[in-house]
C-alpha cells in the first residue's frame, strides 16, 4: 500500500486468493523461481488479472442477428432484444450480445474486458 506494507501474499496457483483493496495506488510484485533461466525469461510478459465489481450493472441486449447486435445505438427499425429462448437438448441457437449503450465506468480503458452473466 502507500505505506509500503504487504497486504497479501501467497502462491500463484494453489494458494491464490482474492484480496479486497480500498481505492488507491498499489504495486504488485511477483517473485518467480525456476531452475531454468529460459523459462523465467518467457514469464517476463505474463499478464495480471485484476477483477473489480462495478457499482451499477451495465445492460447489454442479446439479439438473434449479428447485424442488429453490431449496431445497438440504431433505433427506429423495430429491433427487439431476445427476451426468451427455449433450447432443447442437442439444439443450438446463435446469440449475439451487443455492447452496452450506457456510459462505461470512467476507469475502463481500451483492451479491458468486461465479463458478466446472461439472466
């Protein structure tokens, strides 16, 4: 944290656990050990996953057509999001999720990934 304290530690696989943090600036330090230096060199650009909850859910409509889902801001053409779909065992249906039309959180940047659930 800003006082130089260690807030959490553990293994990267077996002991991995979520850590809740208050708003602020943090530094993540990862120490890796391996007998083969080449393996460590390949790990230089390993991405870090940071998961944050947003205060209000973002609505992203689901459509049965790609062209409609690709242009969610278009209105007036009688498009309607898919409300229900019944799929029997073994059947398939293409579903397309449109981008949210509401403003994204201010901290969202190009390359960020938003994940969620379909209800």
